[in-house]
C-alpha cells in the first residue's frame, strides 16, 4: 500500500512540477526559443520548491531522507545546469531525456519519502549531502553530454547532420568541465565523510566500510584514473567515455542503489 507521508507542501509542489514536466513534453515543440527558456525556469522553480519542501520536516516530526529525495534533488540540479546552459547553447536538444527523467524523479519522493534521520545527526549533515548531490548532478550532466558526443560521432561517421546541435569539440569540453568540477566536489564530500563522519552522523553512525563507502571510493579512483589518463596520456573518445560511465554507475549505486535496496526491497533503515 502506498502512503503519501511527505509534507503537504512537498506533495503540492511535486505534483505541480510533474504537471509542468508533462506539459513541457507535450508543448515544448510549439514554443519559441524564448518561451522555451522561460518555461524551463518555471519547471526549475516548481521542482526546486518540491525538493526544498521535502527537506523541511513537519512540526513534531523528524526530518526524512532517502534514495528518492536524493534522486529528485540530483535531477533538479541537472535541470538547473541544462537551463543555464540552454541560454548559451539554445540549439542543444535534450528536452525529451530531461523531461522523462525529471518527471520520474519528482514523483518518486511522494511514494518513497525515505526514513527518519538519526537523532544524533549533525546540523552540518545537510551541507555534506548538498556536496554529494551536487557531485552526483555534475557527473550526471557529464554522462548526458557524453551520450550526445557518442551520437554526434556516429552521425559524423555516417556523414549526417549532428542531432545534438553542438560541435563535437564543444561537447567534449563541456563534458570534462563537468567531470573536473564533479570530481572536486566528490573529493570534498568523501573527505568530509571520512574525517568528520562521527560529527556528521553521530558516534553510532560514523564511518562504516559498507557498500556505500566502498563504491564511493571506487568511483573516486575511477574518475581520478580518467582525469590522469586524459592529462598524461591524452585519453579521448570511447576509452574516456567508458571510464566516465563506469565511475558514474558506481557512484549511483553507492548511495541511491544501496538505499533503494534497503528502503524498498528489504524495508530496513541504515
């Protein structure tokens, strides 16, 4: 049985954001470039308010968090990146991908709001989460751009027009710009968790060598190898993109995947 246990405001803004995503998918092709940019800001506002509302607990109830709010916040940050990017590169065509992912992500917290936070958790914990979700979002944006790179390369080999609307070298620069910034934020997130874990999560929930920690460190090492190989060996094309996909998959499984298994499949708390 599905129970809507998120806050009222989170539910309202989540449904409004879902409606805005659906209308954007249906009407996006009929909007002018300026109207499309304005509508992206409307969707970003509704989705952002739903994320903010989900993090604010109702009176006399502890705050909650889990895989679905993390996915929703990540999707919103990716949308913000795309909305800003759309001003500089209005020809970029990823509306259908972002609309589908955003619609699913904004609805998930209404069904799976997560579990109550531990009473000993620090007030600095949301900042730690914000760093982690920002790194998730930047690597997700890098994956989207890498997918556009793959598609552009195939179109070039077939002597067809590039469907992404951007030159291949521009896509490559954007992809690795996101990777560099995401790697910096991921490093800061892991450093905070490893060094200040007891202060952030409380003495009973400090650093544990579980799936989340191991997969996060493996993802960090994969991205470190990718950036080293690109700088020292000039890695480009399929080799670099495969490493990006591998590291992003491990990062996704590290928190979202492990929490999904615990919350949805095993019905347990961390």
